[in-house]
C-alpha cells in the first residue's frame, strides 16, 4: 500500500513554528496543547538535561524546538519528507539551536538499538500504513528506562476528517495497539475537548476568530485549555506514554 504524501509544508512552509512561537494572533493553541502533552510526559518521566531525544516525523522541527528550548534536550529528528528536514535545519539555524535532522525512507531508522533516552512522535502515526512497524522501530531505538510518547487524534467520525490520515483509533483501540506491539503497560491520556476544538476551528468568520483570540490569549498566559482536563467526556486527542523496562 502507498503512503499518503504530506504536502502541507510545500504549501505553507514552516507553519508549525508560527503556530508555536508566533504572536498571539498567529498561535495555534490546539497544536501547542498537543506538544505540551509531550513535554509534560517527558517532565513527569524526569528526563535529564542534555538527554538524547528522537523526534519521529519531526516535520518542520517545531516540537524539536520546544524540546530543545524547554527541556534542554539533545534533539534529533527524522522525517520522510526532504522539504521538512530542510525547514527544520533552517529554523534551528535561525534560532541558533542545536539539533540534527535527516531524511529516512520507510520504517527503519539509522540508529543502533537503545540509542535514545526518549522517543516522541506527535500526530504522525495516523498518516502511515504500518503503524505497528513504526511503533516497533521507535521501541527498538529507545534505551531501557527510556520513555516513548506518541500522540494521535481520537477517532470520532466514521472516516478521518483529514484526507491525509490513513486511519484513526478510538482510545481503547490505540491503547491495545501500543500494548500489543510494545509488550508493556501503556498510559493513555486524553486531551483537547471536542466541543472547544470544533469552536476553535469554526469556519464561521466571527465565531472562529473570536474563539481563537480568546484561547490564544489564555495560551500566552500559560493556561492552554487544550491541555488535558478533568470533568469532560469527549476529547479529540490522545497521548500514549510507555516506559521501557530496564
């Protein structure tokens, strides 16, 4: 089966950097909330300063940038899209950040076993035809005692709304997939309330703009409403966290 080509970088450039580091009117609190779930999981794992972290499907490198600036991680990124690697290198150079990025072809990464203290993969696994192979390869390069963090949308429509998604999973399905492949218990965290996500992405000009401005202001103040919450029932994003046994 043929992978679905990710074409957004050709059309929009390094747009994740604008969504994460730009002024308030250019932020995307939804994207930031997803990345903050990754950072939170790594902090909870007590990731050491200068730990070697692999960002799988790094895209333009915005998540890698957050890992480097907020966690002082030694970041390496891989992606199948050459343009995304060019963008990641350019953005890191512009900000004088340290990071290594390279193109990979398929599901085999050019690293020895147990190379990284953490491996992260944010909203990439839903784009691939062989998610189990991807999970297995990320697990291979993770060192014992290290943590794997994978985010993906929660399935709540019959077919994915994004035409670039090969498949999506209900939380119980995704937890089972990860557990079956990794062979260890997986903690699944839900975030991004569906109702808020729908309002934030509203095509109605006034509603969408007002909602985005309010949420982005809250995000700038350090209170992103898309980060995991209690007391709600329907969520749009899920984060799987697994620790490799020593």
